[in-house]
């Protein structure tokens, strides 16, 4: 005892049944009661422990389905976690789907898209006055479905620079072989100091790439021509001197072409001559009564709205100025104004 623990105090006292041991600080001795000393026992020291543990399973273990009472039978009547059903297996599903619209993404797009605003009106509630209050101005080009009221075949493609532009009207008589209906016009008839002008107003706009005329005699570079817009007097077409060939069409693609002639807009076509000449290059419609379609009374202003007007202007050597000259009533003309055809591309 002395060699292992050092000297034991002579005054150390023991309680009944206590034992002696070194203290935790290893600085001296202490006593302890029976059973407080840490220790272990083999399984065989514990009554029935080996028998009891042999009937137990490990803490982590598994069972086959057959080890669990009725589990195999119960699982046999269950469906897999992930499975399908026929429509007939779902109560009422076949009947419910029979009354549904087939899947359609367009329907869903429509359902979720914006609809009529809250202040929208039914067609039957819209008044004529409400439409007229919104739809103002002029529609320059349009067409109508069906028969009556639709554009004529020539509109927007071919027009004559005369009155309403209808090539089936007065210009037909301009090419008549009857000189009473279709008098001829020589440069001398026109003179080099007077230009003849005729109004035209088209119902349909047209982009003109070529202007054509029909000649009845060979007249080279004597006649002059021009087209003006009435609203500002601007000269739009200025080919200079033009020529005619007997029984043949002449044409011009320069002088400011192509030109867009707007609908419901007043224009003037002019014909002049830069010198005299007795060969007639054109025939024309018969001369209308100046009092009826000229500039002075009793002609009425409404005629201008459809282009039923003609007049004369002063020229120098048949040259057409950059701005429409002052108009005056026609004098004692022989013949009238020949037809000049305004042609869109391909016509």
C-alpha cells in the first residue's frame, strides 16, 4: 500500500462497509460505499438474460411479406402507386365528358384574351349619327362586293383626262369617223397664243405611268400639252411638244410621270400649239355650249364638283407655264379638246 499510494493517514476513519480509494485529484484518499465502484457483468451473471435476448431480432431488421399476417392477401387487392384507369372505371366520367368541347388551344386563348370594352355597344344599338360622327373624310380608294355600286373595270387602271374620267363616255365620240360628231383640230385652229383646258375629277385614284393619245394625221412636235392640279395650280405633267401619227396611238412616259392622281380632286388638261399648221393631228368631241359648261353664268358651281368645265388660257408660243394661267371662257373654237388617256402600269 505504501509503495502504490503513498502513506495512508493514521487518523483515516471508515464508515461501516465502506472501502478506501485514491481521490479524483490524486492528492489523497477517500472512502466509498459498496456498489458505487464502476464495473460490468457478463450476460451469464444476469438471470435469464441469454434466453431473453435469443428471442429478440436485431434493432435493424426486415420482414418478408409472408412474415406479416394477411399482408400478401391485402396487397394483392391493391393497385400500384402509379397506375391508370379507363374512363369506364371512373363513375360518371364517360357521361360528363360527352357534353364537353374537345381540347382546343384557340378556345383557351380566346377565353383569356381581352374582349370588348365595358362601353361597347351592340350593332343594333349603334345609331347612324354616331357612325357619321366618327367616319369623316374621304376614302380615296375602295370597292364594294356584289354587283351594283362596284367600281368599273377601268377605275384605277385607265381614265381619260376629261370630265369624270370615264373612257366609255365622251372620248368614244372623240374617235368617231363622223366629223360632225368628232370635228378635227389643227394647230392653226388652236393658235400659239391660246391654250384649251378641260377639267377632270376622278372617282378612284390612279398612279399613271403612261399618257396616250390617238392621232389621225402626222403632225410633228407642234402640239403642246400639260396637266395642272386646280387646288394649287401646280403643273404636274409637262411633256413639251408632242407628235401625232396618222391612225396610230402616241404616248409619253416622261414629263413628270409617274403621277398619282388622287380621287375627288380637280385637275385640268391643256392642249396648245407652238406654231401654226393645217394638218389635223386630232379629232375631238363636239364643242359643248360655253354658257352651259363654261366659267360664266348660267353655268352653276356644282358642275365643278364633277369636272364638267372647260376654258381657255393665254400662252406664249404654246408654252405651258409652271403654274396654271388665269382661266377665261372659251372663244370661238373649232372643235374641242382631244382625249388623253391616263394609263396605270400594264395598261
